[in-house]
C-alpha cells in the first residue's frame, strides 16, 4: 500500500517540476537508495559485473551499477510526468528515431502482426509512446504490481495518451495473439524473468533465465519481430534504434527453434548493453543470486 500512496503523492507534487529539475531530484534519491539498500546495491553490482567482465576495475563496476539505479529513478520520473507530456512535443524536442522508414514501415505494410521487442534499457516505454506521433496503435504488456490498485494506477499513467497497457495474464496474452493475427502492433519486454515461458540462455558467458514468450508468440502467429532499443543522452533526450527484423529459424523442432531465436534476440541486446551497461534499468539480479554485500561498495 505504501508504494501506491507514494505514487499518488508524487503525482500531486514533484510531477509538476520541469523534467530536468525532476531528474536532478530523483538522481539524489537514487544515490541514497544505492547507499542504504544493500539488496539493490548487490543486485545491480552483480549485473554490472557480469556485463563488464570479471577483470573490470571496481570503480568502473560501481559507476555503472549506480547509473542503473539512477536510470530506474529517471524512468519513474518520466512515468509520473507522462500525462503532462504531449507526444508531439516529446518527439520534436527530446527524441531521435533511427530505422522507422527502413525497418518498421515495411513490416507494417506487410499485413503481418508486428512485435516491438525491447528491454528495460534507456526508457522503452517512451519509445513506444512515440509511436502515437506516427499514428500507430500499440498494445503493451506490463509486469503486474501489488497491490492491484497500484497496477491500475501505473498502467493508467502509461495509457494516458491513448495506447493500451495491460498486466501480463492469460487473458492479456490472448489479446496479444488476436491483435497480431489482425496485423496490428504489440510491444513486449524480453530481458526479465517475470511471468510466462522462460529458459536458461547464455548471456555474457553465463546462463540466465530469460523470457521466451515473445519469440514463441511470433513463431505461432507469423508476426515480425522488430528489436527496439533506446538510450538516454545528455539532459532529457532519448535515442531510439528500430533494428532490422529478427530472422526466425524454423527447422520443425519448435522447442529448439524457440531457444535459437531467443538467443538471436539476446545477441542484438548484448551489443547495446556492452556499449553502455548503466542504461540497463533493472534492479533484480538477472543471473540469479546477487553478489554478496561485501563485494558491492
């Protein structure tokens, strides 16, 4: 309940601040969380260590781990300001898009469903919101939150400009499949083991449980997967890369093909994550048990 009340309080107070002022405030809060929450600090440290490798200097790992917490804080700042952010102004002032005409437009014109497959990197939700300026309606699945009223509040904020956001459930997945068969667009996250199908996949040299649901849905519906990755630039700007469609292997062995295709997506993500690990806005330990508290400082 306290999370719900905190969200409501932020919506009535700091959500009215200019974006850059709000970012400065939440960065201070993020740094305090990093210092005073051993569990979160250990998790982000463990993730950064896996991405950077065992030989990375401690100060480099520490810097990227702190940046991850800061980017999570900026994500929530973007979320509470979203109802007051006009998509057209956001696209014009803060967003740079790469690959829409050459990658997304042909997929849309094909008549097949399109899956915008992304990760918690930069701010994928703002990238999806920008679809409105192109006249594209998107259904996105989100992580269910507790209490349920918090989920409804957060998804309501996400949907404030007309897109549809639904918590992951059997009913929501059925809607995704139906929309794809109708040739429409859905957005799915592919880097966190939340709910649904998953498998241990090699990622930066060690297995991590990753979602396979988006790939399975694409293989069953014939939808086109467009990998989408965003990253924050200096200030409040965002850069979005809409990559060429993922080539899906189809050998007749469905389970094996799912693993191969999921690995192909992770390889796309790995290239972006390697270049800027601090953009990964994830507070959970992706590779399992987090690093010990003594290692993360």
